[in-house]
C-alpha cells in the first residue's frame, strides 16, 4: 500500500505578518491534498485517473491573496454556522442575536467568518494536520467563546477524513462544514453537468427565492431533486431554479453513506460518508468568471459542493429541524469522509 507523508511550506504572509503554512499530504501513488492554515482551507486535491493522469479536482487559488479576497468559500472551513440564517437573526434562551448580513442579498447571514481567520496548525503522525481557532465571545454577533478544531487525516487508500470539534463558554449555535468545490474532470475541464450523482435521500428542504428554508420537509419523489439512483447532474438541472442549491435530509444516525459522484471519462469517483444530518448540494450557480489558480476562469456549473451539515436555518425552524445549539457542558463532534477512488 502507498504510504502517506506530509511536507510543509510557506504559502504566504498576511498583512498582519502572520506566516501562512501549507501542508501537503501525499501518497506514493500520486494522490495529494494541500491544506493551509488561513481558513483551515483545502487548497488543492490532485487525483490520478484510470490512465494515471493526475489532475487538480478542486477550485482554488495559487496565492494567499486569492483566499483573502475570495467570496466563494473555495475549500474553506465555514462556521460558526454554515449556510443561511434568515434575516441574520435568531433567538436563544430569550435573547435575540443579530449577525453579519453577508449573503448576496445582504439580508441574511451566510457561513460566518471562520474562513477569514488564521488558525493554529500542527501535524500528527505522518498523515494528519490539526487546525485550531478560538472564536471570541461576540464574534460576528454570536454568543460565547468557541474553541474549534478541524482535523484532516489522509489514509493510504485516498480517504480524506474531516473531524470537526468545538466547545463553547455560553450556549451558541454551531454547524461547521468544509466548502470544497469539486470537478472530477479537472478544475478547468468545463462544467460538472456530465458527472453522475447519487444521494440516498428521500426528503429535502424546500427554499424560497432567496434560498431560505420554508420550514417544510418534502419528499424528493417526482421532483428534479430525486438522485436516489445515479443520474447525470445536467439531466434535470434546468427544472431547478438556476441549478441545484438544496439541503438533502439523510435519514439514520452515525457514520453512513451520504453521496457518490462519478466522472465516467476519467473514472474518478468520490464516495461521501458522514455523521451529519444533511447534505447541501450546490452546483456552482453563482460562479461568474472567477479568476482561479493558473489564471483559470471559473464559471457557472464549473464545480459542485457536497457540504455535510445540519439543517440550514435550524435556529429559526424549531422544533421541526434538529437543534444546532451547543451548550457549555457539551462537545460538538462531527466526522465526514471523502473517499477518492476509481470506477
């Protein structure tokens, strides 16, 4: 079996003179994952195809400045709460909290600020990188100090395991994920409309025209959102707003199958497992001539996201959505595995 090793380099220096490290985890058969401690970001994933041709399969930037200016959350660890919070506001234990309103409408809260913070980083063994960030009480409007940890482990057989941990000094919402964008044909190969996608979800969360959940939970049957069997993404995408951007409900508990993505020409495949409650499936609908690595232009449907997480806007849809409130006597822990293989 291929062994895993980690190499460390300097990726850039922030305006505050923080040196940003880059960690590259690699196997001897050519698979590579690069991480940076700005935003605990997945900066690159390079995967061989069935002809052993290696391609970059994520969207991203060559420079730190790209990530500092980034508005797309390429590869980022997002939190405290991923996805949208309606009107940038929620009530907890009788107190109303106002958050930053940073989505495209400037009405709602989106993803938080963890992606714009410098995280402390260390390596464990030859296969794991650990990122830690202490979010102060009141940051972005949220209550309580949060100590967040993200641990990335790469296995011999190309499984990238993401462990998310957090503790808090006051009750606060926590719902973290990684926002990596995939194109298994290669980051400049065109759209992901020819990829095959499967998600074992019977239900999804309907949203309004500002992508805010209505509070309903509906069946996927007889909708363009039914991917219970492997289906080409482009087959029914025109029936879904401007593309797919929705939360699937994944029934069950514990680590379980969440999704499969296949690019038939290359054979590259991702199988996703997670302990989370749902999967946000996003087809890069808002990408519009974004300048990425090596001068590439990333455009609509040029990549997709498979974001494992709890339900969007859970804080404003109680009790029908699972709670995301973390209390001081609890620990948040969720795990997701992306298995990169050939089919």
